[in-house]
C-alpha cells in the first residue's frame, strides 16, 4: 500500500472529472472500476462535485448556524486529493478498497466530510482516488491534518503489516516500525534493496547518454574508457558518501552541543533567580519589614491598653460619689426589707389585719384590702418575696449602670477613634513600604529577566551564525563535489565523442575503394591515429599503451 496526497486545489469539478474520466480520449470503462460517495445525498460524482463546491462556498453560513465564531485564519483551498495504490499484482475487491479508503479518511480526521471515491485499474497496480471536501458540512470548519504525509505513510505501513506485506516497502517499514528487532531487519532489507537497485541500474543518465552510439563494446579502447571512468566515478561516489556521513555527524554534533549550551544557560539563570529570590527575602535593610510592623503594632497595642485603663480609672473616680450614693440607697432598702421580715413586721401585719376584721364590711376602703394576701405571702411565700425584692434591686442596679455607661460612652468613642486612626496610619505605613519593596523587587526581577533574555538572544544569534557557517561550509563542499562530477561528465563526453569519431572515421575508411594500395591504407590509418592522438592527453595514451604507428615504408621488396 502506497498512500499519497496531492497538492490542495480549488476546483471540485476539475478534480472529480480527472478521476472519473480518462485522458487522451480513452474509454472510461477501461480505467474506472467503480465510483462511490460518502456523506452526500447523491451517488453521481459530477453532482457530488457541485454539492461539495456549494458547501465550501457557504462555510461562513454553516459556522454561523452551528454557533461558531468566524475567527482565525482564512481557510485555504477546499479540495483535498489523495490516492491509495496497492502492490502490483494485488486484486482487492471493491469492499476492501472502500474499507481502506474509509479508514484513511478517519485517520486524517475527514470521517464526517464529503468525499468522492474512484477506483482505477488501468495500471499494473490498482489504486483508489479520493476527493475530499476540507470544509465540514455541519460546522463549516476547514480541517487541515497536521503532517498528513507522516499520517499516510504510517497508516500504510500498519495496513501492509496487518496483511503481512510490509516487506514490499522496507524503507518505510524501517522508519515507522516500533519493534527494535523488526526495525533492524527492515533496515537490512532496505539496504539490500538499495544495493540491488544500484547494481541493476548501474548506469547514470550522463553515462549512458555519453556512451550512446559507441560501437565495438568489446574493443580494448572501449573497455579502457569504461574502466577509467568507472574508477573515477567510484572515487567520487565514495567521496560523496563520506561527505554525507560527515555532514550528518557535524549536524548531530552542533545540535547536541547547542542544546547542551542552551540547557546550561537556562540552569544557570534559574539558579541565579533562586539566589536573587532568597537574597531579597533575607535582606530587609532599608525597608519597613513585616517584623518591624509587628513590633510597632505590639507597642501601639500596649499604649492603647494603657490609655484605656487610664480612661476607665478616671471615669471610675469621677463616678464614685454617684455610685456610692446609689449603693447606699440600695443598702437602706435592703435593711428596711429585712426589718419588715423580722418580728416587728409580723406584729404590724397582725394588727392591721385585726383592725380590718373589726371594721364593718360596708365601711371598707382601699386601705383595708390586700392585707390578708400580704399576710399569707409573708407567712407562706417568704422566699418568693425575698427573690422578688432581690430582682427589683438588680433591675434598679442594671438601669443605673446602663445610664452611667451611656454617659461615659462618648469618652470611650473618642479614644477608640483616636486609636483606630493611629492603627490605620501604621497599617498604611506598612502597606506603602510593602508596595515600594514589591516595586523594587519587581524592577530587579524585570531587569534580571531582561539581562537573561539578552543572554539567550545572544546565544541564539551565535547558534544561528554557527549553523549558517556550517551550511555555507557544507554547501561549498557540495559545490566542489558537483564541479568534480561536472568535470568528470565533460571528460567522459569528450572521451566518448573522440572514440565515436574514431569509429566513424574507420567505418568511412572501410567504404573506400578496395583498390587502394596496402601502403596507402597503412598511411591513412597512421594519419587517423595521429588525429585521434591530438584529441587525447599524453597521460591517456600512456595509460592505454597506445603506440604511434610508423608510416609504411617500402623495404625494397
């Protein structure tokens, strides 16, 4: 399975037309195996393209209907085109192809989006095209899967692995396999595949283009040219591989070193921040600290308590005559009460009761009433009468002291107001000192942060310069290697052109009249080799052991 995603487009009509019709006038039935749709109310792909275009055009209205704010970046092209290609020789059914297509849409986050499927069978490998509307038909939100290339190929590996066919793509399997043992096996298979591919296609384009048309492949000169440039190609290829390995190692080294430098700077700055924070907490010189505030508040509290005691003492002294008179009055009332409860009191009650009895009922007035009940109370409810008397005295006492407190309250209120003002002033002093200390601390922290930020910026700039220098250095090395390859290709073209020219001249010579004498033919051949030698370096002639033929001389035969 080989999944691929094309560049996003804007025309649903064009995309659908491409996958359901054949190019170059071929018959559609020979190419398109079947078509299907998803999340659409029509099975006609051309009508589906119109519906998808309408959905994309009304994305704003769909968002508004779904209660989604039309914020964020503007959506890009709405057409998402991907294809799934099976291994050559596989013959998946329509159900299997649709199952795979539905699964990859779910993986990409397009499960609820409108889509058109078209399967093709005109190539050695069967493949399924899928046109997806990036705009959700319900919410109007345009979905763009993050790193869809990785998602597609990771899913392709899992799909092949589930069917036991992951060996068809060993490089992809080596990249996405999680099992370390299998990963190593896939890497070995990928390397073998690369070597086999290199052997089977050993000729580069520049090589076979230069040698195209060269005859006599078994001749010594032909084989010498091939051997000479094969060695140079081998050396340059080895140099290119060495450069690639060295460049990769250089990038790994610079990445690791720069990461360590960033981590070291960050740790250093964090440690410095902790030290500054601890120093700020420990160093309270020159500021009104919490400890000083607590000490001043304790002193103020003690002074307030002393002031309150002094005020109470003064008011108590001022109220002594009035309180003494009140207490003396209550004492006299208490004495009279107990006196009435002694024997003399009983005699008075009995005499009063006797006089009331002797008085005719018709002559009774208000002063003759209640004596019997009082006598009964004095005789039977002695304790209740004492309790009632005590209660009355307590009520008088509470009323007296309440009135006294109300009269003294303004003095206490004036003192409380003064003390609250002093306490508020102390609190304000501490709050201002605390705010000032915080401001200074924040200024120090911000200054330290700015310094740290500048240090990180300088480090980032240095790292960027190092990476740019490395890129420039590696680009120069790559450029030099390309120049060497260009020189090799030029030399190879020159060598093969000279060889082909030589062979062409030889072919022309062979067409000459066979009546030409042997001596003339020998001299012509010598001039031909002389012309060839003029186009080749001395080193090449020596390397191939070529000897300049002597002109034909008549030896007196």
